[in-house]
């Protein structure tokens, strides 16, 4: 099973709302990622968790707050977003964490976020 | 700063043609390179992973090569089919958990 599951598939939220995106994998992977993708652009890295610790934050605004409750779950908490934050949010996982390169990264189907 | 570029940006070919998609990167200090396909509105599907010590990888009609010293990778698709229509992305992994994506090639294969 090489599946990364993301929920919800679609989310519409107002600029004052608080919502969360969820990601789950049961492959025993110890690195999990959040990427943001705008239309016709490549994915851009937001956060990386390695062994349940935040290892990379690509200077993402604090209105995006990641959380890794355990090795199988990754959340992205959203608060006070702007319309320009509307995008496809992709979760991914890989077997190794930092200093264990060479592992295939598997992506979920993504969550489409629209901020109104 | 690593930059990854893909050429061409878009490609439209008739069914049955053999294709070459190109990926170039500016810093050769990579751990591996991975090729993905992305269907419209969907996530990314991993196609092939090439370690920095490898020259090529094959899976079915796909063959990916890597020339680390020149900063280039190619994805060869044999006997293309309409089902191959998608955006193809290459991504390089450096000495962190960071994956840096190329600009993508949008492929359309028509019957």
C-alpha cells in the first residue's frame, strides 16, 4: 500500500474561519511534507516533519500551522487566510527522515482550498 | 540556490511516437532525482527514482537517465499513448528532506 490519504478533498472557507487539513499514511514513513501548488505551477515546499519533529519551515506565514500528532498523521491548521492562499495543498511522505536520502516520496491527491 | 528547469514546457504528439522530456538542474550536489506525473486536478504519481550513483532507471515504457555532472536528466517515453497525457515533473533532492521541483512539461498525446 503506497497510499497517502488527504481530507477534505475540497474546502471553502472565509477569511475569519479556522479549519484544518488532514493527512494520513500507514506505510511506516517517518518524513511527512506539506506542499502548496498554484495553478500551472510546480509544488512549493511549506513544511517537513522528520520523526515527528518539524525540520523545515520554508518561511511560511503563521496563519498556516502544521502539527504532527504521531508518525502516521499530519495536520495543517488554517486561520485568517487570504484569498491568495487558495491553492491545492499536497501532503507527501517518504521512508527516511533527514540524512536518510534516496527514498521515493509519495503524494496524496491533495486538498483544494478556496478562501473567500 | 538550486534551480530546476524542464524543456519543453508543452508538447503535443500523435499516438505511437517516442518522446524525450528534459530536466536540468544548476547544482550537481544532489542525492537523487525523481520523475512524477500529475493529471489535471490530481496529486502527483511517482514514476521513477534515480539515485545520484545511478545512470538510469526503467519501468515499462519509461526510461529515465541521469548525468549528474552535467546537471541533466531525461525521461524517455516509448510508444506514447493518449493515457500518457499529463504534466510531467522532475524533482531533485539535496542533502535535506527538501524536494525541489522543475517547471513541468505538459504532454498531450492525441489519437
